[in-house]
C-alpha cells in the first residue's frame, strides 16, 4: 500500500471506501444525569448495495434506550427483542432484499456495541439515531465526569476463552475517515461554576443570569486521539436530592415503567473527629499492569512519561504513605504474573526498601493483559486477622473478559475493598467501574494531562477511612404508599462521595405529598445517619430518564446473578432480563434493537458487500498470535504492513515491546527510565523518607534542599536529634515549595509529624524557626501538624 493511498482518509485497510461520513453527538446534562443523542450519517458511494458494520465503545453503565433510522422520507423506530430472534429477523430481512438495522451489546463487555446497517443501496444515505442515559461519576475534586469514549483499543482475549463475536477493525487515530461534532447543554438547580475538558472546547455560554444553564461545544477538527471528557463543576455540589418521575401512561400499573420511580442522591458527611482517625492497619495489595500497552505515553505532550513510569512514581508515593504496622504486597501482571513477596509482609524499613528496589525495575515487558489469574491468586491467600484487605488495581483496561473479572471481584467482596485506576485513553469503563462497584471501593480514570499521583492518593485516603458498616435504608412514607428498592444494597460509603438509590413507588390512595428516606450506618463504632425529605409529586416533563436508569440498574443486577447462579436460575434470570429490557426499551446482554424497513418498495438486488467501519485506537492494531489476540503498544506509531509489524516481534513470536518503545528515547535520555523520578525534587525527597516517617540528615537530603551538608549541620539547634531536625526541614520544604502537590504528600507528612511528636523532642519551635531561616520560608509550626 503506498503512503498516498494510506492517507486519503476515506479508505479502510483493504482500500475500500468507508460509508460512515460523520457522527453528531448532543449531550443534555440535568444535574448529575446525562442524556445523549448520537446521530451517525452513512452514505453508499459505491455501485453495489452494502452492509456497514461498526463496532464502537459506549460508557459501561449507559442505558441505551432508543434506536431509529431515517432513509429518505422513511423513518423506522427499532424495537427491543430477544437477541437471537433479533439476529434472525435481521438476516431474514437482508435475504429477502429488505433494509434492516441491528444494534447489540457485546457478550464480553457492556461498554462495546456493534451496529449493522443492512442493504444500503448504491447512492443511498441513511441517518441512524441512538440515545442513551447515564449518571455522571463524582470526581475527587467534586467535578462530575462525562466521558464520550471515542477510542476503542483492542481488548486482550486470554488464551482458551471464546473470542469476541464481532471483529474490531482498528485504524490509527490520525487516519479516522469520519468526523465528530459534539455539543452539550447543562442545567442544574445550582449555578454552574465551570466546565473543563481534555479536548479543545469553544467557550462556555451561560443562558441565564443565575448561571444555572449553559451550553458548550467541542472545537472543530477533533482528532480521535482521545476520549471526549467533560468535567462539570457546580457551586455547593454536595446537596442531597430526590427526583420523583411519573410512570409511563401506556405501561401497566404496578410494573416498573407504570409506577412512579424516585432517584435519591445522598452525600454523607462524616464528623471531623472520626475522619482524623486514619486507620493504622490494613493489608494493602497493589496489582500493577505490565502489559506491552503500558509503554504508551500518558499523553502526547510528554512522550517520555509512559504509563508504566507514572505507575512506578505512584507506587513510590503509596509505599511511603502506608502506616507502620500494616501489611502489603505488590503483584504485577501481563500474560503471566509475579509478586514481590510470597505472601503479604509487615510494612517496615527493610520490606519497604526491598519492594522499592523491585518497583524501580518494573517495565512493560509481560505481554498481554491477563488479570484474572493474579486476582484468583490474591483471593486465595488467607486474610490477616484485624488487617482489612484493600486491593489497588492499576491497568489500561484493555481486557476482553470483563464480566469474568467483575464477577470474581463480586464473589470476594465480603473479604476486601477494591480501588481501581483506568490509565490512559480508551480504558474500559465497564472494567474499571465494575471492579470498584462490586468491590465496594472507588474508581478513578487518569487521562489527558491528569497526573496519576493525586488521584491515587485520594483513593488511599478513602482506603484509610474507617470502614462504614451495617448500612441500611428505611423509608417514611404516607399511608398507602410503599417503596420497593431497585438498586443493589449500598456496600460502601465514603466521605463526600455520592450514594444513589432507585426505588419504585406504589400508591393506593394518598393525599399526603411528603416522604423521607434515611440511610443508617455505623462509622468507627458510632451510629450515624443521613436523612432526606422529599415531595412525592412527580417532576414536570422529566421524560422517562429516571425509569430507564432504574431499569438499567435492575438489568445489570439480574445479569450478574444469572452469570454467578446455577443452571435453573440461569434461565429464570435470563427470562426476567429479556422481559424488563423489552418492557423498558433499555438494551441488555440478552436483547438487541432491531428495525426492518418493510415498505422499502423494490427489493435490493445483488449480493451485499460488507464494509467494516474502522474505530480509532492509540497503538498498533491487534493481530492473531497463537490463538490469542495480542496488542503491541507503541507510542502513537502506525505500521502500514504486516511485514513491519513482524519487526516488532522477537524470534519466538512474542512482542518485542521493550526494545521497540525504548529505542526512540535512548539518544535524548541516557538515564534508565526508572531513575527519571530522581530528576523531580519532590519524588527525590519522598524516596529518602524512612518507613517510620522520618528523614536522615545526610548529603542526599541536603542536595534536595539545595544546600551543602555543612550548611544543614551548622543551622541545627544544639542538642537536637539529627533525625528530628532532618524531618522538620523536609516538612518545611514541602509546605514552603510544594503546596501545589499537597494531595500527593499529605499522608506521608502526617506520618512524619506523628513520628516527631512520638520522640517528645525538645526545641521543636526553635527547629522550625531555624529551618525557616535556612530555607528562606515562613511556615508556621501548627501548619506542619506539630
């Protein structure tokens, strides 16, 4: 293939024209719920009838609730039907020359859909509309995150597992032949303070003076090199709310769609006295992805900062921030897995140093992304008494067996909490959110120019919070009104994080309009509760968004039970899912949307040409290696042929990833990459801290402080212990010069302050004064936690 042909844009890798011309996305955000309308415009410029197949990502927790097609003057709305029946109707329609459209969720992962446009005659255009609704996740800084996944990286399929039912055709992001336009309208009872994005946006336009409504749109020319992420910030974000939505008039009373449904959002606030009791125990297990794709850059602006190097820096901060007396271990995985210690060990200076030496040598050299086996190994280890297990999983989420993984986490939810981190563009939201949700933890996505460290330290803070236990929900409703909870039980509550509850309200007869819901729980042994009063009168004109989100919640719970239950239960659950999916019009893994153009006039003549619509990815596309899908990650490079691809395989057919990625950096960067953090004074200072929390007074510390050993020694007040002096200097330096990174070092400075206090050292005030003079700072003793 000549470079010219490769660059023309509208060709697939088989030099075939791509019938998808453009995608238009409109987002409507009301408070923390998003409704999305995507319109896909197709045109057949060939002289034969086509079938266009497009495999694309959607948010893993989206409820797809509408699918329709417009061909010329004809408008066809699809129906939800049992999946096999829908597939048969689609095939029958095509074989009898009719036009048909099929939209279905992947069996392996709920965040991948395939759309088939059947029998598009020569010269004909079709416009496909699909709609979905989703809740927006709350970020650590109180922003609400919406992500339109535009990148679909190949998912690694473990050996021996069934391959995906649909083949993903990938092209490098720079060669995507269709365009994307995106606009959003945001409205909330509270003022919108700002909207940020990883992509270029046109400026935010407020629609009213109290700034509760605004519009924003993507600047033209989106390159498909990243997902489209919006972060929406409201003033006073932590307001509990309840939205009551009227049932569908045409639906049967007593059914989920026929009755009113309430969506309750609670933001538990814990008393400060309890929050200061950070746990000093726990078993912390870190599971690090070392597959080839971890060699990709974190973002295009800093190609030398790879996912794996960022993960190493993060592990350094985590290990320094752990409390003395806890236990820990570090696992890493690719096609195989490794662990630093045979079982979790007590955290002390010796074990911490041993772990850090191994972490420094971690590279992206373990092949594919098989996460199931290391998880099974971790769960097979007996728990340590009085040391609650906390699992931290770091992955770029390119996993094919998402449901197996989340089911395994769910089976072990009683014995641990799981905190997950999706690294880089295209990480599977179904995997990252699913693991945290099933494991009672918290999920974070690290994309664009995000630094991994603050997000991970936020999760460590959550992990060190006292666990919330004995959670129960009770309703106080007028006589004749009952509530049936549709959400799975709440298993985890964290300070400042939202808890969502959906409930169906059945009403015999009642004039009263007010009710309340109370969540009770025990926090560090103290009984606590949060209560919300709300009006039972349904909100005007809210459509059926809340009903569809509630139906999606029930469908996902039933699917999960079906996968983990016995055979008899299997059929019963499947039947329930299909029934609810058809009734609510929300897709599931057992149903699909099907539309057939029955009045197509004359039947389409001739055999159909199949055209696969390519999806953007950020590495080298997948290829078949010894039966398993391999994914060879490269820093945004494109290989035009299989011959070039084979150059990246070593003699045994395994990806020679290490060599291929690091060659490009050797000239400009002679240092081994794992030493890069020594260039960052903050990480250098952190790497010098002892496990107990103190620093030693030595030449390395003086160098970070940009002083000589003599200067540092000379200013030390007489008769003060040198480790106390060194630790106070380190604290002053962090508070004086690194306040912008406080989230990253806050936990390890709390540990240092505790250590200093435990020494009962004299002259602490004099040390702080002398330290300020030496470093040219003016930090107060109280600010250091002393």
